[in-house]
C-alpha cells in the first residue's frame, strides 16, 4: 500500500487487483476471441457436411457407372433411364442419357446425380465414353 497526502491528510490506496477499465478490456478481448472460435467451428461443420455430400456423390456415381458397364457388357438395348437410390439415400436421384458419337461403336453416356433436400439442390454430372458391341446398334 502507498500513502498519499492530500490537504494534510494521509490516504491509503490499495494497489492490489485490477481496475474496472482493465477488466472491461480483458473481457472485450476474450469476447472477440470466442466469436472467432465459434465462427470457425460453424464453418468447420459446414465443410464437413459438404464433404459428406461430395463423398456420397462419388460413391453413388461409381455404383451407377458399374451398372452401366454391366448393362453394356450384357448387351442391353437401352441403358438410358432414371430413378433413385431407394430408402438408403432418399435425397439422391439419378438419370442416364446416351448418345451416339461420330466414331463407330462408341457412345457418350452422361450420368447425372441430383441431391435435393429442403431448399438445397446440387448436381453431379459425369460423362464417359463406352464401346458398344455391334449387336446393340
């Protein structure tokens, strides 16, 4: 403690602890830091959700491309079609369109997978070329 004299009287001032201004500044700095941490947490959750959807797009496309390859190899007359992925992935649907190319026995096959949930709708489009045996054409 320090002694200060004012008008002949001695005052004792306690110099231990923090002033109100110091506490307010510390709380403000802490609040800014917490807002930044919470915002990055929210952004991380959004990125994880996007990553999950993109992974499902890739896996479902791989499954459908395998179905297309099987259909072409078995000599099916038409591989065009559309549908959904059943109860396991109710928000996803697919559409397959094929068109001939200028090269003989080669078809361009376009696979479109659509994700639709609430007001969010996204599409994944993959085009591939398949050799089609003569008997299909």
